[in-house]
C-alpha cells in the first residue's frame, strides 16, 4: 500500500502525518526528510508495545544517543507524577531544546509525552508514533496534551503540536478487539459531525474495517484524519468550531470519572456511550429528527457497540455523573455546555442547559 501523507497547518506550526504499513522501518529516513535534527532522543514507550517493534525504532535511530523510558499507560497513571518522571530524565540527561522526545503508544502515552515536551524548557521537539486506532485517528492530531486529576479528566494540559506524526498500521494487528472498538468510537464521531458520506461508508464496510482489510482501513484512517485536520486548522485552541470534536465527550468524560477511570469502561467505549446519550438528548429536545436518530442508533446497535448506560450505572450514580459534567473544562458558566446533533454531518455547538434539565434527563435514563 502506498503511504499517505496529510499536512496539518496550525498557527503554532505545520507538521505531516504519515499513514502506511511498516513505516517505523523507515523512521530515520522520514525524520531526515522532514529536516528534524537532534543529538539526543528520549523514547517514551507504553509497556504493552512489543519489544521487537521498539528494537526496530532503536535500530533506526542508532546514530544518536537514544534513551528509553517505559510507562504503564492507563488513565490512573495519566498524571503529574508520570510527567515529572519524564522531565526528571530529560533534566538528568541534560537535553536541550534541539533534542527530541518520541511517544510510542496510544493516546495516553501521546498526551503525557506531548505535555512533558511542552513543559521542558518551554518546548522540546516532539514526534508522535501512535500505535492504537484511537490515537491514529484522533489524539495524535491537533496538539491537545494533558493529564487527569481527582477533579476530572484532562483538566491540566496544554496545546502543543508535534513536529511529526507517524501512523504505522502494522501496530494495529496486535490490538485486542476492545481497543479497536475504542478507536472506532472516534471514527464514528468524525463521520457524524462532518461527513454523511463517510458515515455511509462506515455503515457499509464496518466488518472489513474492523478486520483491517485493505484498502478499507487505510481509507478509514485517512478520511478520519482529514476531518480532524480540517477542524483543527480552523480553530487550533478550541475557541469555536473545534468544540464539535467534543460531541458525546461531556457525557463520556463524566462516565469515566464516575467509574474512577476503571477498566470497566475505556475511553472509546465511553465516547460511544456518550454519543448515544447526546443523540437521545438531541432527539428529545427536538434538535435531531427521529429518522436520523434511528439511522445512527441502529448502526450502533447492529454492531453491538456500547449503547446502554444502565449496564454501567444505576440511578444512585446520576448525582455523581452530573457533578463531573458541571466541572467539565468546556463549561464557562454555571450551565452545562453540550455539543448536540441536528442531522448527520451537522452539529450544534454552544448549547447550554441548566443542571436541573440534565438531572431530570439522567434520572429518567437511569430509571427506565
């Protein structure tokens, strides 16, 4: 398969995303072609990444000083301590701003590494090698970095763009099905907010995509990245249109936080669940026509994607879910800011609702 390239251009900087199979075997060449020079390199790796893959990357970069730092990438470790451990290595090894840090892992690894890069000497060169479907189609694009706190998800962070993103599809073959579904949640979101034709492509080819059949998986990642690129270029700092990328996320982040970021519900599953809730709320408030609501929810149910919040929560959790929704970083008033849908490809932004309305809705959903 021919490698695809997308150029993302933001106010902070321009950077390419390479999409293809076996790309880490050409990493040295890709870095050189993009004129990224350095002396030292720290590779931050998710412990789940197969050692032979890291050996390939290490071999590719063997002309420079390479250090490897392995982290246990999960939502509980996505915190300031993990970030400080990375900063400690950079300080101890006397890295300069002309050196690089490379993330090899999913969205959590990328978020922590990018955050550390943004803090170190106010900006270290950062390369992202996303290894999960979720990271390849979403979190590796757009420069959002950050960590969790006891008050909620991603409440501390920065906007910091990478110098380069290398999405090697070969990594996906090692993913468990649950992780694949996790990535599919963001792909589905991209289609719902901006591209009805893409949604129809997903609906028709879902099984081929999930089995990573060529050219379906390549097209899916490429189209999803194009949607994210389009939005990020228009609104890098999430002042306006970029908010549409949070469709389903206000509910999703509250679900994750309510479960204390446990393994019961991973991020992508929470996003699908959050979108399902947002779709229901959109329909009940007469924003989304019932026929469009049925088309989307039948796709979610047909492929057995998470769609029933009562599998994870009961009525007693409603108050906790609501408290996390109130604390969501997208709110700037006492009301809760939601991204909703009026039809496939057409989102609604800056819709604010008071706590009472959401409380009634959640209580009804959890008691039905």
